[in-house]
C-alpha cells in the first residue's frame, strides 16, 4: 500500500472543498476567534489539509474552523496542503490529532475524539491493542507513543489514566444520535457526566439518561439516573437541594434554645427581613 504523500502546498477554491462527514460540527466560538485573529494579524497562520480523492474531489482532512472562517470572510480560496494516496483511516487520524492538539473542545467532543482515535489507531496498528501488550510494553516506538498520548491526555485534564479510560469508554458507548442529543442539551455535558455514563451497562438506561439530559429534566447524569431509578420504584425521589437546605434550617431552628434564636436574629435578622416579600401599597 502506498504511503500518504504531500503533493503540493497551494491555494484551493473554498467552494471546491468537501467538508462533510466530520466528527463534530465547527463551533461558533472557534470560528469567531479565528476571524478575530485574522482581522488582527492580517493572515491565517495555518493551512488546511485536504486529500485528493480518486474522483478528483478535494476532501477536507483537517482545518474545519479555518475553512469556515475563510468562507465567512468572503475568501474565494485558501492556503492548503494537498495529500494523495490517503486512506480513510489515515485521514481520520489526522483530523482527530489536529483537533486534540489545537482546538478547545468540550468534554463530550473530547470523549468522541479519543474513542475514535483509539479505534483508528488500533486498526492501523493491531499489535498495540490491549491484549497484544505483553512483556515489556514500554519498549519500542509504538509503545512509547501510546504511553505518551495517554499520559498527556490525563495531564491536560488533570485526571488519572483510569479516568481517561472511562471517558473513552463513554465515547465508545455513545451512539451518533445520542452524541447529537447531548450536544443540544441545555447544560454542557461534563467529564463527571461522561464518567457516570460510562458506568451504564444497559443501552436502554443510557438512552433514558441521555434523553433526560437533553430535555433538561436533570442537571447531571447522576441526577438523571436517580430520577430514572425513582420512576422504576428502585429508589426514593431525589431530594430537591432547596428543600433539603430548608429542612436542615427548620430542624436547627426547632432544636435551638430561645437564647440561641435571639442571638441568631440579632446577627441575621436584617438579612431575613430583606428576604421577606414586601407588602404591596394600595393605590389611593
């Protein structure tokens, strides 16, 4: 099989670049940031990468945000590195690494990209799969690359290697439609949410958790699982944080002696008064 080859560095028409079938859509913040940078310094610092397919079409490999920024700025063409003899897996790996290295991604996109990177890398290098790592796994270039990648990922997010593995597990577990639902959820999915989702073994439960987050009925995956468990009669109803705080305050007030209550009112009475609803003044 021929090795990927850089044909030329040139300018290509933006309208001729096929940017479909990407792992994630471009973000508004990412595009606007690039546009601001281009307007400030006058140039786009990095070229996009495209592959020339057998049908002659130029397919985008890396640089989705750069391509979109150029389009919005009204450019006809953009600087590009054109590759040939490129396989789908090689192109996907470059897209993933370009995003992981340069783009600020949220937790969900990170999980999707890391899971896809693991799949593609192990397909290209089957000897690096977990079951193939026997003996001294820290020798050899491939082993070193894998260890370095896992370590760098853990350090970037302040996590342990185990946590990284759980995020990848969440990315592997999520289906395309579920990823789309979570991207449109009213609250951004966090690393903690993904860790919780990765623990769910049943597809039906995972789907319900995703839909609950999408509908905004729960603030976290943990809370979503509690709601589902209550609906199935497996757990009591989740306690509202406000109700829980109120119950604690009410219990403390009931238990406190009169002297403690007076001291409390002396110190916090004004705060309590400001929280009380103001009586409406009747119109004359």
